[in-house]
């Protein structure tokens, strides 16, 4: 079919297709922070009016935003039950950003857990064995919903990077700039499944080869992949995840759990995720590193 792409069914892809666009990620982040009106969002995201209203409509259509029109002149936008569960995803995004980037705003952020009253860092742990979740400890097994997904390719072009002006509160700008393009994010997800070579990536993600090369180059330039030659004539490279790339794993795990729950097609999970150290199906929790409690949005305060 024209404008569709058949790829292996994946909850990560489904999640990315719903909310993985750069502007959608930014809007969700702002609403989580309590930015609720169109005007506030314009200045907070730096989006044009057209783009902003397009994405607000889209997010409502996929039940990730709710519009309150009590005051018809000044409607406000709110998180839904579905989008509030992206909270862990936001925390993992922030962790990565704080590890690899340094800005005065980022460095001064303190997260306070009301549960224990302490300043904390969120950590992802297995709910069964309480160990930290690392990508080398994970085994992916086809699940009951394994198969193919038809995905719409009509894609917005990889738009220019979001700027820092007026975006003082954007705590994971670099991550959004990088992964707010779903093909780029797809490639990173495929790398977590062990893919390394251009042809293998292309088999799983049959987009135009120039798009694929462009995104691979970007990931190398951003230090997420490093190139290693595997053939000398002609010279061919494999793409390996760097430490910076590996550290995106928890972010993708939160997308996977969210997609499993909220982007189902009724056939069950496309993929089962086993945690090798304990053998359980991975249930990843994002916890306070001080007291070990699973974190919920209403119990965390930000000091900016
Ligand atoms: Zn475990
Ligand atoms: Zn705590």
C-alpha cells in the first residue's frame, strides 16, 4: 500500500508513531510541568501556531491530551490517564540528559521525593529481583502478538533543532532533538536488538536508503553509534552502540512498557522481555535511589 511501511510489530514503534514526534514530546513535557494554555505552549516550545495546533489535535485524537473548555476563550490542555504514564519516560530522558550534557538549568535541578523527603536520582530496577536494568541482561522473545505492523510513512521532515531561546525548562532538549525523529529512534531501538549492519537495519526498517544513511550518520556524529569496519574491500562498517547509546536503554524500556499497555491491537504483546539475572518477564520500575519506592508523578517535586 502506498505510504505505508510494514515492519515487525513492536510496542516501541507504536509508541513512537503516537508520541515520538519532536513537538509531541515537547508538548507532553510542558503539560507535565503545568503549562496548559496555547499561548504558554507557543512560547515554551518555540513551535509555530500551525505546528502547535496540529500536534495538539493529534495528541487529543490519540487520547494523550484532554481539552478543558470551561472558559471557551482560554481552553486549557491536560494530561490523560494514558499520557500521565509517560512520566517514567520523562524521568529516564532527564537522567540521560543530565549524564551527558551540562547546562546551568540542568545542573541545578533537584528532584525531591515526597515519600522519603530526600533529593534523589531515579533508577530503573527489575520489580522481581531489584537489580538495575541493563540492556545486556535482557532477552527479547517473540510474544503472542508477534507479526507485522502496517505503519503510515507520511512523515514530517526531520525539522531543525529546537532552540534554547524560551526553552529554559526543557530539561531534555538534546534527547528530544535526537530521538524526536521516529526513524532515528527506530534505529536505536533496533541496535538494542543486536542489529549492526546497514542491510540488517534496512531489512527491518525499509525506508529509502538515503534516509537510513542520513540517520546513521547523525547517530555516529552524536556519539550514539560508533563505526567499526567488518570488511576491507569494499570497506564496510558496522554500527555499534557506544556507552552513551547504551544509556538510552531505560528510556526505550519505558516506551516499550507504555506501548504494551496503551498501544495494543488486541493480539497481546508483540515481544516478551526476559530479565536474565532472575528469569522473570521484565517489569521495570523507576524508583527513588534513596528509598527504593516506585516513583509516581504526584510524589515528586522539582527544584529548578
Ligand atoms: Zn530481574
Ligand atoms: Zn525516596
